[in-house]
């Protein structure tokens, strides 16, 4: 994919839609096609990742939106059924789906260990400064269950919107969140990161990594990604409470220092409840986000030996035609350079909608016609991964 900014246009490829649990056979199709499945066990808010051995790992939410549970399943390469679900949260009802932006995030670390982080519900524990906890759980050493959940907030409390987790193959785990004063003073919120250098067994005390003047949009989600020693965080700022700019933080030294790149400005004196995603590439990340009810994706790369993330010259947003409300974008790219962009349409507070997607070839040209599937549930959003055979998998 060329380093250009792409809005999700109105075209996409052939798809296969499978059943609720994804148990149907997968027909042989050319690479670049899209397989669409419902979230296992009628869950919502799936988050998925494929590890280095081709195993698909999925975490999803079930239960009352204000106080439910997270479940984890995996599917081996070539199989059509998932493993028996494991509950991730050790305290029942300690996860939250309300708002769509506070749910689970998943990462795979050293020796394919699974790491999951999420915003706690109002009844979740253990509590910490600011009340609502930022919770984390990791798979145990024998990969049979999850260890008890932990609150990683030691001093930077006051979370509202979602956090994120990422991990590398060297045993480093990063859990990020934004926190601070009440939503009426978002200009004084900030992004914080807690790091572990022993596969999540213990974490350092969290540190502020965003500029003091940036602020943070209280009820928006964020995303993180790792590529070797490079760490990326995508969040929405809130300078002067009205500059809700999508902002990318990047570190070349495993989170010691971060540079800041303004990705997309948006002047609005309101919290838009947006989500975003980051996908690692060979020399950076693909960032997908929403601004003014439109969704975009752009490639970023490190510049020279510095930690500066450069906005590619000449990039321009392509805005799809029509008046659809597009939200919750996800992005994936396969080894051939094909890029899948997917998003929801018509979703809003406590209201479901539909799923749409577009595949672009390596030269950023639409490959095929737009794909669409009905039935995104209330508080729902999609997840996208690349299968070992090069095809894309969309879960919703």
C-alpha cells in the first residue's frame, strides 16, 4: 500500500458469510477475498489477532452492557470451530460495553502469550485512584486459563474512554489509557502507559507520555501497536477542550520517549465517542480513525534515525460519496499489499446498524465492489485480521 490517506470508499470484493460460530467450511477463494463471520457465541465487540503460528485469538463481550463479562476463544489454522470459551475477567460483571469504546483489547506477546486489557465497570475491582480501574489479565504459563485481573492504575486515575494493550516478542507489554479531571476539563487529561518487561508478571508505575498541552478526549477510545522496539499510540486530543485532533504518539526506544504527530484536526466542543485502530506494517503502522462521521486510514513510518513519525507528503483523504454515518473503522493488510478497510454504518448510542468494507490493492485502487452485511448489534463494532492463506476475516 502506498503511504496515502484513504477514506473508506464505496467499493469491495467477493465475500463468504458463515454462521454464528464460524463453523461452516471455508471454500477455496483467491487471496484478497473477505470472509465475514458473526462473533462467536453471540458475543459483541470482538477483538482478534493471528499469532505467528497462524492461530486466531478472539476476545468478546457478553452480558449486561453496563456490567458484563469477557470471553476468550482460539481457532487453529485449518479448523472451522473455536475452542471452549474462557472467561477473562476473574470478577463477574467487571467489564463494560456501554458506549462501544471501553471494551477489551488483545495482544500476543512472547511465546504467544495472550494479554488482555479493558476498562472496568462501575462495580469492578480492585479499585484504585479515581475509582474505575484499568484492568489487565494475562494467560497463565500453561495457557489453560487467565490469571486474576489486576488494576494497573497506581496514581493516574479518572478514566472514562477506552485504553489499549500491545506486546512484543521480547516480553515487553504496554497498557495505555487516558485519564485526569472530569470530562468538563478534558484539556487537562493525558495519556499514560504502564510497562512490563517480564511478560506482564509485574508492571512499572505508569508515566504520562502525551504532551501536557494536548489534553485527551475523555469518552473516546484509543489504540496501540508494537513493531520491534517501536511503540505507537493513537488517541484523540482535547486542547482547549475543542481541538479534538486525532494524534499519533510514537516511540523508537520501547516507550522511554514519544514524539507527537497531528493526524487529523477536528474542532468540536463535544466528545464524539470515537474508536480507532493501529496495524503494524514493515516500516510503521496503518492508522484508522473517524472524524465528523467519516472514517479514514493512513500509513505512517518512522523518519530516518529520529523517532519522528512523518505524515507522507501529498497524501489526501478520499471521502466516499453518500451521506452514511460511518464509524468504528478497522484495517488489515496482507503480504500481497492488499488492504481491507471496514466500518459500521448507522450505529449510535444503544443502536445497532450494518457492516461495510472495501478492499484496496497494493496501488490503493479499489478491488471489487463494496461489501455489506446487516445486523451489527447495539454497542457493536468489527474486528479484522489476515488469515494464514492471505484472505481477510471480518468478525462482527
